[in-house]
């Protein structure tokens, strides 16, 4: 088992709700409701980084999560 796992978070103050991240997410881990910020389902996220690289506003940040 890996000690750390990548986790992605959406910076609320930077996100412009452009809807690119849910479209680009290959695992379907990012969902967005109208007039709301996108939400990342960490259990479905495969940590590919596609959302991070595709966001034109750099609103997605990579973090490390400690596995216990």
C-alpha cells in the first residue's frame, strides 16, 4: 500500500465554473450542477491530472493525502 495518494481540490475563489473539468475527467469523478462549483469524488478519481492540466484558470490544486 502506498503511504501517500494524490488528491485534487477545486479552489473556490478561483473557479469560474467553465465546465471544462467535468468534461475532461476520464473517470467521471468530477460532477457539476448548474450554478454550483464542481465537486470531485475522491473515491472515483484516478489521479491522472487531466483536470489539473486542462483548467484554464488553474483552479484545481494537487495535494497529497496520507493513507492510514
